[in-house]
C-alpha cells in the first residue's frame, strides 16, 4: 500500500480550475517531486496534501486513511506531516535548538533534549544549537528548518521550493545533502520546484505538471530519455526537434541519417499501411550529436557556451536547421567554423506531426 495516494484530485479558485483530476502514489521512503512552470498547480497540490487547501473532487490518502475529499477534511495539525518552506520560517527569538524542539509537543526533559541533539547531528549542526538563526548562513538555516520538520517523526515530509533563496552553488550542494538526510531518516517526501536540476538531484520519481495535470510521473532517467509527450520533451533537459520520415516500425530518416529504434505505433501505423509518408518530429539532445573530425557530415558553429569541462555548441546544418552538441572544451572552435558531426542516439524519441524546429 502506498504511503501517499492522490486519486482524481481537483481544486478550483472560483471558476478557475488549477488542479484537474490529478492522481499519483508514493511508496514508503520514496522521494517524489512535482516539477513544472509557474502557475501549473504544483504548489496547490502540495498545500492540499498538507491540509491548507480543500479539494473539490477526488481524495487524498495517507497510510490508507482519507485526509481530504469533497466530504472529508482532516485538519493540517492532525495529518502527521512535516513542512519545509521556501523562506525557512524560523523563529528569530529562539535558538537553533529551540527552533528544532518547537514541534515536540508532549516530549519533555531529557527525551526532548536527546531528540534535538539527534536532529542537530543528523543535519550536521551539532555544535550550533545555542546560536540564533541570524548567526547562520542560508544553507545552515535551511538545514535547521529541515531538522525542525523531521524532529516529530512525521509520516510525510513536504518541501516547498526549499532552495530558491540560495545561490546556485549552494543550492546544488544542499540539494544532495537534503536527499541524504531524508533517505537516512526513512521519511517519505514530496518536493515542489520549477528547477529540474533540483528535482533530478533529490527525487526518485518526478511528476511533470502542466495546466493542473501530471503529464508524466516517472524516474528522472525516463523523463529525459523517454518523454511521454512534446511538453515533457521540451520542458526536461535541452534539445531540438528535426523533421523526419518514418520508414518502418523501427526506422526514421532525417537530415543527419537514419535512426533505428522503437517508433510508436501512433506515428506510423496508419500512414504506412496506406503507403503514405509519415512525417514526425525527432528529438535530438545535445549528447546525441557527437563532434567527430572524421565524420562526413558537417555543421557550422553559430553559437557556443563555455561550461568549463565542455562547450555547448549551436550548430547549423546544411538545410538551415539547428542542433545542439556537447563537446569537450579542448575542442575550441570559432563561430563560423564548420566541424564534423555524427549521431550517437541510444533512445529514439519521435512524436507525430511536423512541428520540427524551423530552418534558421
């Protein structure tokens, strides 16, 4: 039985439906993520799980018990949920230890002190308990907020854009630390973010949201390499679409050559059976285009971004279409230079229609 299950959950503000028949489930100890652009409904879903928003349809269950439905609403304080907010929400007049112990209602004396000490050690702040929040860095304050949420031993932990106030380097490091802490605690958690790097670093399973619905709930690997639709393909990672023609159930031809792999039936079955041309959009990621001086295919460098270990090149093909390529940074080519490229595609991703990127 999943620890958390949402079934056909909907929520509206007036006549505006922000969550539309959304379903998901999350097992014990798993970390899930709702990822999507601003306004897609992900924070509303989190607030509904927490008990801050009612649902107009469907139901939310935690450990098999219904906590929200059109006829049921268990108060937030009775849901055994821990919450980590975007702005930390620490009490400035309490010490770090006081903040962590704030939610330990009914736990007294030595047991309370022991739990606070345990949580301080868990988040790597064992020597900071007597300090006040303003004496800590942003990353340390976020770890205090996490320790406070975990201290009562909740069934479920919710994290609402927890790293958005931090600089990029700290955000990346802390996201990995937070994942380790949550995994060590064995708590089931859901993160809400618009940043896919955070989502990939923290979560086991991710739901890509758009207009109140989950477009795909899957592992980070599958979202990148096996996107369910054009929205997911465009939103996750980088890539471009080139126009292609389906040759068979396992082959598609485009400007750079023929790719072999699984072609979805909806992209081929009807037109192949009738002898018609099946036009599709073929997704190419930057790691699908390999720089190779010996290759016969050439492309013009029209832009490049230095990333330390590698360049991200924007390349123009003879047709005028553009593709992206990740190239080791010791291959420093000039704008306007023509370089050899070849395909190295392990996952063929095609979608029906001809909405490929237009020629430049």
